[in-house]
C-alpha cells in the first residue's frame, strides 16, 4: 500500500447494516400488542433471521449488568432482564448461517483468559461469525454487583481495557495452524498476572472481530489502536463526517491505515410508502415509546420525587425538585445538572413551545439526530450521501418494535439501496471478517520468553513464551 492510500481515507461507496437488540431502553416498545418478549428465544430468532434475509452484517446484543432503578426501586417501565449475550448468540448461531454475532462485553469486570476462551468458542461454533463489542462500563452502581463499587475511575478504565484486549489477542494468536505449535501466554503486567495455556485453535476468521463503543477521547484513541469497527453515537451526516475525520487522524497516529477502522453509528428508522404515512407512523411510534407513565417517570428522575398526581397532558410540575443535582434513572447515565435550574429552564421551554409533559418528554427523549424518517425512496436517497462521502460504513439499527421492527427495512429499504448500488446483493463470504471487508490479522512473531513486554500498542502488558 502506498503512503498516499495509507494516509487518505477512501470511501467504499457501500453501506452495511447491523441490528442492535438493546433489551432495556425507552426506544424499543415492549408493551404494545405487537411486542414480543425480551427473554423469549422466538423474539431473537425471528428478528435475526429477518436481518439475515436483508443481508445484515451483524446482530448485536447490548449488555446491562444490573437492572435500572428509579426512585430506589427497579425501573418497571423499562424491561427487567435479558438473557446472557453469549448464550443467546450461541443459540442464534444454530438458526442463522451468515450474519455476524456481536456480544457486548465489558473489560472492567471480566477476565481476559476466560472471555477470550468464551468468544473463541462462539467464533468456532458459528463458523467465524463472532465479534466482541468492547465496553468499559465502570460506574460504581454496576460495580457493586461484583463487590467492586467505584472500581476504576475513567482515566484508568481504558488503560485497563487495553491491557485486557492485548492479553486476549495474545491468547488468540497462540495457535499456529501451520506448525501446529501453541504459545503459552504469560502476563505479569500492572493489571493482570496470568499464565495461560490457550485451549482453542483459531477460527476460520482468525479471531473474533473487535467492535468498540465509547466516545471520550480515551475511548476514541483506544478504538483507533485496537478496534476493527466503532459502534458510534454520531449518525447525523455533518457530525458523522467530523467523527470520521477525527477517527482517521487518530488511526493514522496509531500507525494504522486510514481505512482500517470502520464506523457504524446507532440509528433508528421509521419508514413507510409515502412521506405523509411515514410522519404519521413516527407520531404513533413516539406515542408508544413515551406513554403517560413513561413521561411522568422521566421527570421524576430529575425532580427526585413522585409526580404521579400531575397530568401527563398538562403543564410541567410547578413544585421544585427535592434533589440538588439531577440523576437520570440509575443505569442510564448521569446528568449532574443543577436540579432547580434545570426545572426552571424546562418549565420555561415547555411554556414557550406550548408543550404538555408528555409532548415535552417525547421531544427530549426522541433521538432526532439518529432517526431516519420518510418514505423508502427518500431515506434511500439520504443514505446514498453517506455512502458517497464515506461518512460511515453502515448503520447499527435499533428496532423500535421486536420482533417485527426490521420488516419494513428488509422488504423495502434494502431493495431500494441495492437498486442504487450502495448495498450488497449477497454475503461476500461466510465469516464476519469477510462480510465486513476486513483484512485477516497477521500473527506476530513470538517474543523471547525473557524479553520485556514489547507488543504493538501503547499500554502493552502480556508477553508470550516462544512457540512450542
Ligand atoms: C453506541 C454505544 C453503545 C453502547 N452500548 C453499551 C452497552 O450495551 N453496555 C454497556 O455497558 N455500555 C455500553 N456503552 C457505553 C460504554 O461502555 C462506555 O462505558 C461509555 O460510553 C463511557 O465511555 P466513554 O467515556 O469513552 O464514552 C455504549 C456506548 C456507545 C457510544
């Protein structure tokens, strides 16, 4: 590859789709007559097979290690509980044949030797379709599950994650199918002390594909060094282009090629045959996403008190919050704004726009930037611009309804994109790596058993003992 092509990002002119099965959130409607169950295998089978019919590259499962809480109780309006990602993906491997199977797994509470083995198992069982969406998930509330509340602050999280991933990669590099030899992986780093004799050979795609989700500068640098694909939070065209430039710059600084890291932002599609129908459908979807109880519960998070006596179709509460700082439902993130100030600001905003509680909350929570709303052909035309400019490599779609929420996309949008020449007409191969157009990793030469740790990335930890 010449210096020029290495340093300049070349749009492929193509788009791919993934599906992000979130499980717990306000974006998926779990309480409508058409809704499936988030624990029933049938929901997963139905939507994964629909995605595969639409030639989707990947099926993603998010990870939530603790039920969300609201005013000190489990948040019943959210969905309580979802099956373990790797167990579910292993089951899905047996009813699908091409789609990639992506498990979101954190680096803060797992162990590299164990996780590498489990992901390798999924990779082998699925014929080279496994991927790992690397997240760090460090909040103290989740950590308490593991008796590690408050474990690792933000600054240490990615150093730890990098040591984790480096160790896992060395485990995946352990087997040489040509010589039949195995390396023992010895790690005496700051974060791990392990002495692993890997137990599984490589899969047909060498090792699981690495996705990353996390948007801080540290998260982006980590992705630029380690990831094959970023699951981003930047779907809007201008924002996506800025994000692409930023990632290209970081990727080049990390010594990789400009095209080495793919980007697939989170997104939502509400489509219909005509623009008018699509608008009506959006209003219907939003009314189900934010029902009266959800609207009140949303404000309660910021007021820190019960607001059940307020009419969801009336104005915002006139009483003040009881908390000093706002804290969104535990497990959803932390806002940290001054509560009274925020309440005053929101009351003024709702009054000025003439919005009821429900309308206001719906506007606040709808992912305007992430929503593609319109007729099939309108949206297909909009997506062409992403393919042309290379703003993204595809979209990771969160269906608003499960299990039927991808039907429209697969039946109408995919053919419209195929006609426009920007979407695959068949799977490129049988592995996820082939289908995403990713190069096969090169197995690094063995380091001397006595050598100091000297692997490829910025925060190396592990070393390997020579082959044999
Ligand atoms: C699009 C996207 C999806 C994510 N999905 C998950 C998830 O399913 N489970 C999880 O624990 N964290 C998830 N994360 C959060 C990451 O774990 C990360 O901890 C968080 O973004 C904070 O890291 P940062 O400071 O680098 O952004 C996601 C992040 C993004 C941007």
